[in-house]
C-alpha cells in the first residue's frame, strides 16, 4: 500500500510504511493530505459477508469512545478516531498515530521494569478499563496483552486495538459470532464464548504477573501483597475474582503508595 492514495470521506491519506499487523489487517503510518499530519491507518480487504464487518465495528466503537472522552478522561488513553471509509476494495480506519513502543516489544528486548513502573502502568490500565466498563452498555476490552499496551516516551499508557471489544459490543449486528482474545491471556470463559467485566480483570492479572516476575527489585512485603492480588485476579471462576476493576485499582494504588514511602532509616536522619 506504500505510496498509494487512499481517498477518505474527509481527506486523502498516503501510506508510507507498515507499522503493525494482526489477523487480516495491517496498520500503516500515513500522511494526511493536505495537512501533512501523521496518522495510523488500519487497512484490510473489504469483507464480503452482509452485516456489520469487524473493522467497521471497531471504527464505530472507537468513534463512540472518542466522543465520550470529555466525560471519561481516561478514554483519552485510547487512540483518537478520525474516520472510517472504503476505497478500492479496502476498508480503512484512520486513528491517532502513536510514537513509542508496546510493553510486548520492550519485554522481547529484555526490558525489566521497576516495581513502581509496573504499579503506575497497572493503575493507568485500571483507569482505562474502568472508563470502558462505565459505558452504557459496558465495553469489555477482552484482549489485554503486552502487545496492546503502548507506552509513549513521556510514560503515558495507551490501550490499543479494540477489535475484540467491538466484536463483543456489536455482536447482535454482526453476521456471525466472533470471539477474540490472546491465548494465555484470555479468561477461561472466553473460550466458551462468554464474557463479563471479570474477564478483563483476569487478563490484567496475567499481564501483571508476567511483568512482575521479571522486575528489577525485590521487597518481601510487596511480594506477598502483589501475589495475593494476582491470585485473586486470575482465579478460574469469575465469581472468585475481584468483581470490579475499581477494587483492583484501589489495591494497586495502595501498593504504589507503599512503594513510594520513604524508608524508615531515611526518615530518621
């Protein structure tokens, strides 16, 4: 697609290079004309089945969440929607272009996070999930994994790829049931085509455990505290987990405050 003009409803986009891919879609860095701004364009072949397609469903959900960000500021930590269109047999979703790396990319490079970094990231993820779950009806993310957690150079956490969330949110309008998720991170009930807010809590627990086990520092009190939190997040039965993401956030915020507290010997000097 590099160099080919994509004619949107509002502007024209010129893809420069591929910056990501997954499933049947690719994401390209594109220049928006006539403004010269960088955008991320998710592109896939147009689906032939009647009804709401997967990329159009994601576009509709992303547009709705972009509009809701004024009421729920945490939704600014999801890529901003610009437009959706079809051109020459392609479907295109234009979004905010992000600079930085995903947690998955950093982990594969051998990155080991400090406990404070992990807790700050976890609290921000909880805030985003809280905002999603607060929508009417609730939006379930359903695909929390390191490659969907984007970290900007200034430390801001962004949750990307709402494909799974859209497939579940618009399931009544889609021609067939599509259930997404990443093996190893998806909650057990997702494999049965079931989902609730605790499915996101399960995936968050798996993600945090993966990062926590590779952290750079050790503190016995924090070790026990986090272990208890992660065990509760990832229990097999949804009823045995935390029931709201807010409960998880409050627990993590308490741990973060503990990690930021000055050591006793420093306070006595």
